[in-house]
C-alpha cells in the first residue's frame, strides 16, 4: 500500500480496532457513568477514533475539540502550537482527553498544564495508540488501545503529510525498503 512516496503494510485491521474500542467503551463506563464527562478530542488525528469511541460509550457525555500541532512530516518537533476551541465551562468537569497516538508525549505535556489551569474536577487520557519506546515525556493515560513499537503508522485518522487519514485500517511504514 502506498501513501505519497512511502510503502506501508497492514498493521491493525479495522475489525481489531472496533473490537478494542468496544472494550474501551465498557472500561470507560465503569469510571464515567453518572459523571457526564467532557471528551476533549485532539484534532486532526483523533477525529475517527473519537467518532467510534463516543458511540461505544453508553453513558451521557459532552464532546469538545481542540487542535494542537507538533508534527511536521514523520518527526515530532517538540514545538507544540495550541489552537484551542475549549468551552469556558471546563471548571469542575471530569475531562477525558481523546488522542490518536501518544508518541514523544510532547503534545500532551504542553496541553495538560493549560487544561489544569481551567480547574477540571479530573483529567484522564484515552489514546488509541501509544509508542512506549518513543516517550520523551511521561504521560499518565489510563486508557490505551494498543501499545505499538516505534514505527510510523498511517490510517484511521493518522496521516503522513496530510494523506492516509481516510483508511479504515492502520498501516505501518515498510522499513524493509531502506
Ligand atoms: P507526540 O507529541 O510526539 O506524542 O505526538 C503526538 C501527535 O503526533 C499525535 O497526536 C499524532 O498526530 C502525531 N503522530 C505521532 N506518531 C505518529 C505516527 O506514527 N503517524 C502519524 N502521526 C503520528
Ligand atoms: Mg494528533
């Protein structure tokens, strides 16, 4: 499979993603039923995951979107720009950040202090993917879909230079060609 100039191999199928999301929904219900959490979705990458995750959450919740950009091409830059769209009413709310992937951790490391300054009742993180061996910042996330090796992935919302977000499955970079 090609996205722009790079070859990718099938890595996590749409069926496995949906199966894991159903489990995450059940796990989240144990914590958030009766808490009316505010799901804060990190754009752009998490849009598809969030759309499926909230439908797997059988309890009242609200959804807000923020945009924090740190990525250029295939490398995390550590420069995080926050373009925020948070409602003023975060104070006292139970916030669940919905993220596509935790890579270096820089994006959430930059975003969390800002979120905390809005005085939420609690903050936790649900990320579809995490690359534990790429971590530069320790990010406490209670809900993780899949821990994966430090390899570049596309699909299911994740992009390579803006492309590949529409793929239903997740693909990983074919590094055998180097
Ligand atoms: P971090 O700040 O390094 O944790 O990276 C967070 C953001 O970088 C994620 O929300 C993604 O949008 C993007 N990202 C990290 N790894 C990948 C990848 O393998 N493919 C596509 N985007 C990625
Ligand atoms: Mg992202």
